[in-house]
């Protein structure tokens, strides 16, 4: 009941207007405002600055630069193994299990359509009808860059407009079809394990989602599905390379084929780190 009470205001809040305000606030460089926003943020969230390339939070030009900070190279060693899939982010496992007949499990009593999740594109959804998925939640204290689980060639990018419900556990547990309702960016890759999709889900206060090939791609002004195919543009990313980042926190959903075996440690509520072994594949 408490989760429902905490989630109910999100049905009425002006999601995109709030995120627009956060977008501009997080980019203010004026020292008094920047310091105040950092002071408030650091008082609310325990952030490990020892891992950051720049360990002084006040050295960043604004709150957003602090939030999207780089880590020291040695802070996230990459798991070895040719058939190993790396965890793409720091965060917490929300769910990870098989996709059953095109339905993706969200939480108790809640699932949603795989086809709806990828923006209604049947061609992209087909390889994953009975594949595997992992939903990874990034809290405000986490590192917010997203990395490649495997080497991959980008084939498609679909921007899907939507709401910006919080993706905190209490809303995931109570808001039906949350991940299929929120704004999101669907990034499809061809990899050594076969097709793989990484879905970057927007949420309230997430002012933009960036990719390394397209920059910021989800300003709140867009109101239609946009599909970009990369047939004549050869964009390839190495295993472990950065592929994108959240400007404030959210969730990544990975869609994988039937030949994927999830690691035993990838279970709900487990803390994960970018670069650790998340799964293996068979050729």
C-alpha cells in the first residue's frame, strides 16, 4: 500500500516540464548555484568520489558534468572470456530472466509487451520473443555512463516518446507497463552473440539521454516515434566501450537471444558494477 501511495502523484505531475527545469538547472555554471546544487545532491546521496578521474566534485563545471563524470580506468576492470557479456552499468538488478512469448516481466502482477517496448517494430522484436532480458536500475548515486556488453555494430536507433514516471522500485512495483510507457531510446546492435538491444529508459528528472554517435537524442519536445537505420553508416563499438549516458539517473533494459545464459549473480536486488560478468553466450 505504501508503494501505491508513493507512486500515485506521478500520474498527475507534469513530467516533461519538471525535467525541462532540471535540464537547465543542472547546466548552470554560476558558482553559487552550482555549489548549492552540489551541496544538496551530495547531502542526499552517498557518492564515491575516490573512483572518479576528478575526485573534487566542485571542480566540475556544473551539476550535469559532475553527474556524468568519468571514472578512473582501473576502477572498473573488465571480466575476461571471449563469450562473456559484460554488465553495461553500475546499478541494481530489477529483473533478469527469460522473455516468455513476447512478454517481459516487470514486477509482481505486472508485465508488458516486448513489441510495444521496442516501439512497435516487429522486425526488431522477433529475435527476442523467447530470449533473455535484464533490467538494470541506476540510482542517483551510481556512475551514469553506459558501456557495451559485447563488441557490436549499430543497426537501428528508435526514439519512443512517452511519460517520465520515476523508475524507482516503488513505481516499478505499482505502475503497469511502466517501461513501455516511459520515453526511451532503443539501440539495436549486431554482435558475436547475435542481435542485442539496449534500451535506455527515460524517467522524471532525466533531462536528456546521450549516445556517443548522436549526442543528446531525447529532448522533451519530441512527440513521435523516430526510427533511424544505420545501413550506410558503419558505427562499431568495442566491448566495454562507452555507448551512452544518462543526464541524471534511470534504467537500462538489455534484450538478448535464446543462446544467452545469465550469470547466477544476476538476480533481483543484486548490486552490479560495469564490467563484471553478466552472462555468457553459445555460438
